[in-house]
């Protein structure tokens, strides 16, 4: 299983390259072009990373994060959510790059292979920027009455957070 | 605006709390370290992010998204029964969802907006059941390979950055499942 997962990414890379080459795609040119696009993506997220990692590491140093976590711990722990990840859950539906900044700070602070670090990563990977997406889609389609779209989307987000915490406990019982 | 409130609130709360607990200097140092750490992290995640963006560009040019979109046809008819008659809206929605699955975010949004505009033609100003479903499918993450998160983990020194994939798939699947279910249930009971 571990080997299978470890080989997934290189396997996909080679698989996609062979598939593309067979279909007559200039694979190398596409790869290099796409990698350049990756730099643009990075340049877009760096400003938010700076802003949010600054704010969260200040919160951590001030002791406010522990205070908040301590205060909310009884409520959040009852449903299986670690209170340390509350800043991530608050920012996630609002801004994607900001959530990445908060998540990256949590992952670095607790360690990427710790339980909290993994939970933060899985939360980032299994949820989306709900309010941004809703406003872009309904704005483009000229919709003013959004009916049940937002409640349904928030149900999905909440499930994503709960399921992320649960799935990490399930797949990494020891860590 | 909401990010303005969140960010300012976080920074002000940290400053006040730090002064109150006598950790003012630590807060000042953390502000500098956080900012410097962000750029260091960005540089160390650049390699994985660029590599995966390259692989995604190959996927796009090889037409993988189109194949996936065709394979998704039957599922989409279940998700958007009212739109099944509108071929172009269905094609755009299928292309949007398959681009999301492959993580082609830049390609997914214009396709999704095209589908949304077509779905909105039948009920101007009011979100139809199909449109609500399309929006919920886009606000839930269905990306199969969360490359950005993996690049953050790799930059932070993870032994196996992709070992979270099964957990991500399970959590995404549950989240999307609940979103779709919520849409189907609310479509029946919602009174406006």
C-alpha cells in the first residue's frame, strides 16, 4: 500500500507522458510550459502566504491561540475537531490562498507528519473556498436569489472538516 | 472585506494578548519570522508545484479532461436532471467537473461559469436546482491529487508528502456526498 502510494505520483507522471506522446502531444514543451505556469501560481499565492503566516505565528507567540483552543476545546473535541485547527476552519470558506497560508503555518509548526499537521493538510485538500466560489458563479449567472445553495455548500464544508479529522485518525492511528 | 476583518482581528488579538501576557517581544519576533518563513516555504514548495503544473498541462493537451467528461455523462444526468435536455450546458458542466477532478483549476472556472450562465437562462435571477447543484459541486473539493498541499508538506520536510491521499479521498468523497444529498433533499423541501 505504501509503495503503491509512493509510486502513484511518478507513475502518473510517466503514464500521462506516454499517453500524451502516443496521442502526438509535444510532451516536453507542455511540461515546461506548465511548470512556468506553476511559478505564476506561486507568485499569486506568496502575498497571502506572507500575510497569513505572519498573523498566525503572531497569534501563536502571543498565547492567544492556546487560549482560544483551551476555551473552545470542550465543544470542538466533542465532535472530534482539534481546536488548534480552528483558524484554518474559519479562513477556509473565505479565501483559498489565505487558508493555504494558515494551513502552511500549522503544518510547519506541528510538523507535516504529526497528527495535527496531517489533519490540516487533509482539510485543505478536501474542502474549497465556498464563499468565493458562490459569489463568482452567482455573479456570472446574474442570480440574486441563491435559494439553498449556501446552506448546502456549508453542509459539505462542515462534513469535510469532520471527515478530515476522522480520516486521519483512521489511516494514521499511531501518529 | 471578510478577509480584512479576519486578518486585522487576528493581528490585533495577537498584539493585545501578547502585551497582556507579557509576551510582546515574542509577538514582534514572530511577525518577522512568519513573514520570512512564508517566503522560505514558497521557495521550497516551488519545485513540486511547478513539476505538477507541468504534468497537468500535459494532461490538458492530451485531452484527458475530455475523455473523463464523456465518461462522466451518466453521473451528470443524475446530478442535473432538469438540464439533461440542454446539450451545451451539460457538456460545459461535464468539462467543468472533469477539470476539477484533474485539478485544472484555471480551466475549470470558465467552463463552470459557461454552464452556470446556460442553466440560469431558464429562470433568470433565481438559482434553479441544477445551478445550486453545480455551485455545490464547485464549492466542494473533488481534486484527485491535491498537489499544492502536498508541495507544502514536502517543503515542511514530510517523509511522504502524498501519504495523505487516501484520507483526502475519503474526506472529499464524504463532503461531496453530503453536499449532493443536501441539494437533493433541500430541492424538495425548500420554500421561497
